[in-house]
C-alpha cells in the first residue's frame, strides 16, 4: 500500500499538531509535578516546625508520674532528716546518761 502525495501532505500537518499536543501535555505534567513537590516541601517544613500536642490522658499520666517522683523525694529527705535527728538524740542520751561511765578501782 503506497501513500499518495495528497495523503502525505495531510499526514505532515497532523504530525505537527500531534507534536504540539504532546509537548503541551508534557509541560502540564511537569508543572503539576513541580506543584506537588512544592506542597510536599511546605508540609515537611510545617511538620518539622510544629510540636504535636499530647493527648489529655498522656498529660495526666506525665503529671501524676512527676508528682509521685516529687513526693518520693520529699519522703526520702524527711526520712533522712528524721533518722539523723533520732541518731543525734541517741548519741546525746548516751553521753548524758551517767550509767554509761564506770570507774573501777582495785
């Protein structure tokens, strides 16, 4: 099957039209892709700069844990102070008690 000259002239014009259409589609696709890249980079920047808020349950748990730690520290310091005072009282009682000293004469 041979191509006639009239058909060839029509085909050459159609090739140019098809090339323009394909080029416009490629440009449109490239621009869409660049827009997506920009959106993704903006979301990434936004996510990197924001801090997620804790859930209410997590906040309560953290607060309770901190309170327990603080009360434990207070109890330990009170216990240490009371032990020091008790030891100090015992030492004073031993020193002031006259029954602790014995004089032996032969």
